[in-house]
C-alpha cells in the first residue's frame, strides 16, 4: 500500500491567481495521477505524471492551465493557473503501485474554492 | 466515446439486506474493473478488482461479478450495515491506460 498526503487540504483563492497543490507519497512509485472531482460528481482524470517524462494530459486539460511537476519518485505538484470560479473543485492525487493489479491509492484531496 | 453508468444516483436499503450496485459501460474493453468506496471529504479507497477473464470475486461480505458480454459488473454487499453507507464508484482500467471512473452510487443503509 501507499500513504499519500496533500497540501493544502483546502484553500480559497481569488479569480486570476494560481495555486500549487503538493502530493507526497511515503514510498517510491512510478505512476502518479491527478484528478478533479467537482461537487457531487465523479472523478475526472486530469493527467498522468511519470517521473522523468512530461505529464500526459487527458482531453480537455492543457499544460498551460494545469502545469505538473514530478521531480522524483515520491513527489508531484499540480498548479491550477489563472483560476476562475469554474475551477472550484476537489483535486486529488493518486498513485499506482506496481504489482498490485493497478489499484490506485488516493490522497485526501485539496478542496479549492475560487471567488 | 467511452461511457460508464451506475444504476442509480442513490440507493437506500435496510440493515441486514444485500445491496446490489450496477456498473454498465459502452465503447470500452477493460482489462480490469475496479470498485472503490468514497466517504464524504475523503479520497476513494480501493475495494476489489476483477479481471476480464474472471466471472466473480469475493472479499468478506463483498462480491463482484463481471460479464464482458453484457458489459456489466454487479457489486454486492451482503448483511449490510450502516457503516457501509458511502458512495461506491466503479472504474475501468485498460492496463493503466484510459482509467475511467463511473459517476458513483450513494448507498444509505438504514438501521
């Protein structure tokens, strides 16, 4: 298994600003994922972040809006840039642990409110 | 495009009964189908995984079936308890690619 922490747990931001969310894992993992979960909705994959390569973004998400860093095997950041109220959501990181059938372990999430 | 449906947005059952949740999908050929539990304010927690060549998988009071012909998975919780109340999400996985979550079913087990 893997234990994942996220910072901040929540934030309230002004329109037009940017927020960087940190994700820390207690073990080295190859695959890390960033999801968005809007109120009352399911999870939508934003991007996959593998160490040593650029993040792979899903349709509808672009690097300029959601730049991702993956400097090592235990850490990643997601930045939500030039925020608007539509970006208000919960942002979750998860990791895939090799050898455990691709199950994912999730962090507790970051609740973002944009005014 | 890929589409996943879960039988209902919310399901209420009496304590002790069996809860049955449905996950249907189209335009997808998953290698694995996973079920997660999500409590309010928390990230999803993995429960069970079933492979495309498996028909049924059990874990304690949980049972999952997978019918690739019908493109459907059923998730059962037997002898349900109020502590089982949560949102349950199915997720499709094709060897780590195209990982897609369903909309979820909010289960309430009434005492």
